[in-house]
């Protein structure tokens, strides 16, 4: 007897439409949908972080070292990027000097 019946839902919908207006309801539903999407993404991130932390702790207890070649590949990539940055700085300095020579 105390269950929610269809006419209860109809009355509730009418009250909501009267309070908020028909123009605001789509915007409200859209913002609620975006909020739910963000909430789901954040909860997935949290569970993913907890799993990653648990895996890191288990790796520490087993004393497994990360593979060395991955670190050397990163070092090589950093060195390449540093070299490219130095070359760009030289090119920029050279291009900055040329307008001054032409102006004289």
C-alpha cells in the first residue's frame, strides 16, 4: 500500500516542471549528466590509483627492480630533446642577429 504508484510520479513531475520551468529542465539534466560523468571518471581514477599503489607495494615487498634498458631509453630521449633544444636556441640567436646586421 505504501509503494510508489504511477500517479505519484506524474504529480512529482508536474511539481518539478512548475518549480523550475520547462526551459530550465534540459539544461539541468545536461549539467547533472556531466556531473555524473565526471564523478564516474574520478571514482575510476581513484580505484585505479589504489590498484597501482597496491601493485607498487607488492613489487617493493618482492624487491623487483625495474628493467634497466627502459631507463637508458629515457635517458637517450632526454639527451636527444636537450640537443634539439640547444639547436633551436642557436637558430633563434642567429635569426635575432640577422635583422640587426641588415638595419646597419
